């Protein structure tokens, strides 16, 4: 009969493709059970949104099946999101990872990316919060299909919930169409309240929809909440790229890791299968290459994305087979992978088990 040590030795030859380490050294193998010629074990992924989980499962099964005396292998996939190790105790926030979605320019689809990343992570089993930090133009409540906050509990603000995501926005607190004419100190107070006074609970990911630009709101958020990383959303054209580059540089100057660049509205897919480049082409990839940061993907122009946002039904849930939805799901998985890479790298550097 095969031994536990032999199984671990076999699995030590299976690498996690994104992390470039073997499953055993990453402490991803648990609960090994041996029953004569049958073996079962659990592989605990670093995120439920792992883009290569099928590959990992297949290679782990094949590695153990190759052992003498093994005739059947059952691999159970689980996930335990690693923490980025940032100290958020001053805000009493049990949040493992906080990811800001930013742009240097308005109208590029930053909120669309934020909403769909949040609901996709939640649909895969993660505990997710979504903070709409766009104080002047809060669109998240509409895009998530929620209009009101629950009643406070013990003096704490309770976030709204939709699609398994906890949601907070200034949009819940002002009348529709009411402008907010606030200076920097008021912005800072509001953002801090959204973090410290909201009952977020334990979260694997807090996704933050930042306002466009590189001003008071961005600075207040980043100074108040340690971030795991930031994502830049851009359109392909030159003007958008210039602004996106400023947003990316803002993250770097504030010591926030840049997880990558997303190019939105990349092309329009025509009925004959050809692509029309409405705003140019390849700009997001060019920016990512120039700034030496990952390119996370391109999202085509599609009316269904706009309809999903207006109706409060995010496209990745409403129509996951849609081309834009598939692109957003893949981008979400890449963001989760980048967050895991940073977290595991920190653990190994600091000797955290």
C-alpha cells in the first residue's frame, strides 16, 4: 500500500503555475486519505478564482496515479485566500486583501470593471466587499441593483448586499441627482467612515472603485487603507493612455503594487466576425509594456454590458457566455492570481507559514 510520504513526494513535483512553487512547499496539500489502492486528498488553492485550477487538479491526479499500487485518485479542490499581510488593525478591518480599480480619466468603464470583478469573485466562493469611493459620481448602487442600506445595528452602518457582495456607496446617502460639492477634508472624513464605521465583516477581497484622476479622494483612500494592489483601466486611445499612465504612476509613488492594466472598449465585433477599432487598438498592452506591468486583458464594446449596468444585472452573471463577460471573468482571475502571487511572495520572504 502506498504511503503518505510517497504521495507528498509525488505532489512535490507538481507546480502551481502562477506561483512557480510546488504544491507541497506552498502548503496546499491537506487531508490525505489512503484506502488500499484508493487515494484522496485536498488541494487548497490560494483563491477560489484560480484561473488554472483544472490544470492543477489534472497534474496532481496524474502524479499520484503514477505511484505503484494506486488505482484510483480523488482530488478535492478547496480555496483559502491568502492575506497580503497589511496591518489594518487601526480600522478594525478583518480584510485579507484590498484592491483599488482606478483610471486617470472618467468614462473608461472603471465602475463596470469594479462591479464585475466583485460579483465574479463572489460567484466563485470568495467573501467580497465593494466600496464605491467615487464620491462625486457614485454609480455602483445602480449597477448592483440596490437602492437602500439596511438599518444600522449597534450604531454600525450595515452595507447593502447584492449577488453575495457587500456594497457601500455615498449614493445610498444622497438624493438622486444631488451634487456633492465637497472639499478635501470632507472627502477624507467620508472615506474613512466608509471603512471604519461600516460592518464589513471578514472579507477575502475588498474591491474599491476609485474616482477618476489623482486627487484628494485617491490620496485619502490610499493613506487610510493599506492596499494589496491597484488596477488601471484605460481605453485604447492616446488621451486615455496618457491619463491612465498618470494613475499608474500615482500608485507607484504611493508604494502601491500595480497588479496590471485593463483595456476597455477595445473593439466592436461586427456581424461578419471582423473587429472595428473604434478608439484605436493595442493601447492598453502598449502602456503595460512601457510601464513593465502585467496586461490583464481587453474588453470588447458590447451594448449588453451597458444594459447590464443600467439594469443592475452585471454582465458576468447575467450572460457569462457573452464575449465581454468572458473577458471580464478572465481579467478577474488574473487579478486574483496577481494578489495571490504577492501574498505568497510576502509569506516566503517573511517566513510566514
